[in-house]
C-alpha cells in the first residue's frame, strides 16, 4: 500500500514536470511566430505558414521574411538553447547556482579567442567556432585551477570566475584599442545581438546545438549523481574528475558556439536554469530540456522586444538580458550569502 502511494506520488511529480516542459515548448513556438509577425513590416501567422511551406516561390515581402526575420529568429532559438544548457550544466558541475558562462568567464574566453580571429585574421572567419571553443575551455581550466583548494567550493568558483572574466575582458579591450579602425564590429560583438544574422549563422550553430543537446541529455544522470557531492559520487562508482571535465567541455562547446554567432550575450545561462529549477526541480533529466526550451523562448521574446519597442532604433538582446540578469544575479548572491 505504501509503495503504491509512493509510486503514485512519483508519477504525479513526473507528469507535472512533463507538463511544464510542454508549456515551455508552447512558449518557444509562440515566441517564434510572434518574432516573425511583428517588426517594421507586420504580417499574419497565415503568411508565415505559407512562406515556410513554399520557400522557393515567394513574393518580395516573403523574401524579406525568409531571408531576414526567420533565420534571425532561428538563431535566437538556438542561442537560447545553447546558453541555457551551458549554464545548467555548469551550475551542476560546479555545484553553484551562480555559475553562468558569462559571469564566470567562459564566454569571455570564447569571446577573446573569437575576436582575435575576427579582428586580426578576418579571412579565417570559418575558424571562429573551434577557436572560441579552445578559448572557452582555456578559461574554464583557469577557473578550476584558481578555485581548487581541497575541492571545489561554490563561492571560490564565482570569485575566480569574476577575476578570469576581468582579465579576459581587458584583453578584449586591448584588441579594440590596438585595432580601433575595426572597432564597430567588435562593439556589436560585445553587446550580443541578433541583428543581421541570417542562414549562414543558422548553419554554423545548428550542428553544435544538436550535438550538445544529445550529449547533455546523455550526461543528465551523471549530473544528478555529481550534485550529491564528490565523496558520494565516488562511492557510487563515478569518476568525478573525468565526468567533471567531460561536462565542462560540453558546456564550453555550447557557450562558444553561441558566442561565435551573436557575441557576448550574458545572463541567459544564469536566469533560465535557476528559474526552471524553481519550477521543475533539480532532476537534470527534466531540468535540461526544460531549460533549453525556456531559454529559446526568453531570448526570442527579448530580441523581439528590443527591436520593436523603440523601432526603428534596435536595442541588442544582450542589453535587455543584462537589465534582467544583473538584479537577478544580485538577488542570488545575497541569498547565497
């Protein structure tokens, strides 16, 4: 009888979590259509379906939507998925709800490496994603080395991350000073925006999103064990150091691919996983897909707001996320203290 009651409660909890994920999926789909409907040229949802159904036979208006608005929205969806997954995985592997690829310096590592290619070697732009990944992993290793003292402590990770982020930010500023004639693209890169993003950027980030999403789901059970603590994880047969390195590499790849396409877009990896955790709970089998869909919805909604609220002036989505994320970070920091 008791076992039946426990199984019933567990089934109800799982049903609730699946329902929440479905709601997040609906939000992401709604964000996609709202983003494509509203703008300098408003069209109907029916027209969107027509354009998606017949992309090779379009009117001039349809060509604008197909080549400008739809790929921009898809890039926003993929970036939201990547950064949200990266943040959720880093929070688990570092056992720190303040961990975020932007705050702890991983995005800055990817950004500095990417900007070196964009500014100094622009003829090799196709190398930006792999080079950004190397930069992100380098930043992650620096944080681990600085924060390690008999184990990983949450607050040490944040402090080490802030220090690494400041150093890498100084490197980015130095590049902008020495190559001031190319500073316009760098400013857009630092603010994190979806302006002028089209199908080439979709094709650049899509493979990383697909691979990262699959790997994240595979790692979900190991994340559930890892958050119990190193000693408990080792007792359950987990190679803690190897798993931590693998998960960090996946998170770095996801963050680097997003940074290489839209620049330094912060706070997505902080706000989204934490919000999802409050709603769904800490089971990574549900937390990761929930974070992915909510991240996609929030980034696209914020981008739509930024480009329509003061049209024709466009506010980069990175600024909108910073306005939302900074107070949220201070709240979490105070709560942690």
